[in-house]
C-alpha cells in the first residue's frame, strides 16, 4: 500500500457526507433505526458518530458542497504528493477553503473528483472525540468500516485510487475490492450506469449483531436490500439496509485481514455465488446483483 | 439409576417412504445407509445409522439411548418394572432391525416410546453426505411432555439426566458434557417434537436457510441463537410434520460438579437472542 514509501499516503476512509431531501427526518433513521450517535448540527449538516472519530456521517441538504467521501491522508506532505499524482493523471483537485475544512471537521483538505465525478475529500487531521461513543440504540456498531462506490469509468477510477496507494485485493467480474490498510478492502468500486455512493458500511461486534439488526429491521419494516450474507472474497458478513433517499447503510463483520505482503488479486466470475456464499441475493440493486 | 450414555437413534413411522427419502437426502442431507423393503436407514455421523424411517403410522415415534452393557440393560429393566413401567425385552429380530446387540423398550411417564440399547453399530466407512449441509452428527431431541415437572423427575432421578438450564419450567437436560440431549416440551400428548443434527459452522446454518427457503421447505423458527446453549439454529418442517433442527456451537458443561442450572423467563428472547419468532411451530408451553 505504501508504493515504495516508508509511510502510507492514506490510512482510512473516515467519513461520508450525504445529501438528502429531508435531513431532520433522515436523522431519526440514522440514530433511532440504524444506531449512530447524533453529535452536532452546524453549517447545515447533521453529524453522527460511530466510533472514536468526531463524526463519520453527515447529512445535509442537496447543495453544491453537499456530498463527499473523506479519506484520511497521512500528513500535509503526503497530501502534496497525492495532489501532484492526481494532477499528473489529469484529475481535478483544489485546496479546500477554511469554511470547507470547518464543515468537514478537518485541518486541511484537497477536494478531488474521480473520473465518475465522485467527490473524494483527501483530508489531514480529521477531528477525534475525547468522549467514548454512546449510540441511541444497541446496534453493536464498533466503527465506520468503508464504502462501496458506483463507477461509470472503472479503469480511470481504479487509476485514481491506485494513485492514492490503494491496491486491488480481488475482482468479482469488474467489481474491484480495494485495500488501503491490512484489511481485505475498505473501498469497493461497482460498475454502474451512474456515479455516487453505493453503500456506507459499519462494522458491528459479531454475527449476533448482524442477525439482531436483521430481525430489528424486519420488525421496523425497513427494507433489507441484501443479506444476511457473506462475501466469499473477503469473508465479510453483511446486511445491506435501505436508508433515506435510497441510500444504503450496511452492517458488516468478519472481514479477512490480508496484511501488507504483496498479493495477487484473484478473479471471481460475476455470478451470485461470487457475491454471497450463503445464498442471499439483491433483487433491487443492480450493482449488488449478478446474472444467475 | 439408569445410566444413559448418549442418544443413539430416532425411529419414525411414515406412510410414504419415497417422500421421506427424498426429503432426507435432497433437503436434510443425510446419507442413505441401507434401503430395506419397509425401512430406510440414514446416517449422519460415524454411526451405522441415527435415523430410521419405517413404513407405518407417523404417530409411531421412538428414541433410542445407549447404555453401557448387558448388565446395565438388565438393571434398567428391573428398575423400570419395579416402578410399574411395562418393559418389553427386544427380540433378536428387533435388535437386528435397530443394528444393536440387544434392547428393551418402555414408555416414559408421558407415554413416549423409549428404547435402551447395547452396542449400537458403528460404520467403518466415514459419513458422506448426500448434500453439503455440513452435518457433523445427530445430537439431541425435543421430547413432548404432558407434565414437565414429573418427567424431569423421571429423567433426572430414575435416569442420570441433569438439568443444564430451564426456560420457565421447561428443563434442558444433558446425559454427558453436551448442554442438552433431551429438551422437554410441554404438549398435550407424547411424541418427538424435533430432531437435531449439528452442523460445522454458522455458515452452514445460514446457507441452509437460503437453500431450504428456495426449495419451499417451511422454516418454522430461525435462523436464530439460543441464549441457553449458545447454539445458532434453524428449525424446519419435514415429512409427516416432523421438525428438524440444524445447530452449531452447543456449549459443553465444563464443570459437572459445580454447574447450576440457570433460570430463563418464559418469553421469546429466552428462545432466541437474535429476535427470530417461531412461525408454524409452537414453543414449549409454560
């Protein structure tokens, strides 16, 4: 992941900022149903915690600076290196203003776009929280885990992530699982007809919480878009839940650790058995499905 | 005291052996050990058979327990007779049908047909399943009881069963280190309430949930997790209404001398800590 550097360029996916039509109604879903902790409401964005970070999810109205994904960068020097690499590859980047940094709870940031026009914030020193995480509901969330992104230009988008130091762990068809730390993946690129966030995934303690949340969602009449299931490539157990405005929030557990040794990406065919070992299928989200 | 070593087999009557065989192999996933004219023998582990379908009345249900030796068997017969239970000494033909050296049959206080057997056969060849359900072996039964307190006394005072936990007044009883081998279920009449097979992993429980759902096998409870034994489970309905269970991760009682049965309230969360609700299967009635 370090691409020959002593230190990695990026360390984690650290937040998602989401644009929704009704932030306050959606906020109730995030806290009372999904189980995050509501921590702030400023600059037109409602912020939620899932771990020791100050916030990992923000809900705002649809606006020009309304949606983005945060990626934590090692330091300002690494940020400069990333900026150089992205510009060399022809990607749009610009430095964030102090207002944009404040809204993102970070010290400095480079605002970039991949080839699909997904907005990726490369951020330095995102805020942590001194108090421990205390959610509204016992969903068993322990940390924000990662994201699935829709891509309309998978080759260029892959180049974007590789420039940040990400490596492909495995492919299912043209779905690419990208590794940025020791875990099998933190980012997954899903070929699609449009851009945008496919899902935001939150790690829970164990299988127990995946299953408890599955029954909780059924009782709360919240649509489960796929799962409980298990991703064969990463061994991760998942439950994809439908949130406000069709956004997908996922509970995950048990992802394989790959470590930092070089590893050849494996190719799985685009088939339902490559996407779920247990037999769950997604009928309504084309990116999560495969022709049987 | 009658020393039960382990549960050995279940015998079920069925009017339609062909359907029973289809279910046992393509859904449940057992291995056919032997097909007789009127009997179908099925394997689930290293034993020669653990389930036998016999052409006949589906109300005819028997559970077999293994005892140490012939002497123990004769002692058990005397004990049961002295308590007023009618004891049937198994014939050579009956022993052969059950693949055991010798046996006796009797009814427990609820009227369940129970057999005690000596030297049930093992198989030299390893178990090879008909479908990859991950079964590791036949493990326990749910047994109907018209009076759980009375039947608990029978199984724990006349026999060697020990209570591991209770849900309401329903005891889960063990005869060896495994959390339970007999789970009593309050019911209006005698019968086997469910037959449990252990599987390898959580993955197998969830895979079978999707596999059986797709084949329209009625899932009656689960996927879930029992807070008592810790086991992840799936209950589903087979031929003649019999309920089968897959489970994994049943606790072992580590210290026989100091284990005290825990009391769980009679409520849904005592049966499933994940939140699944029984559908088409009655929970043991308090």
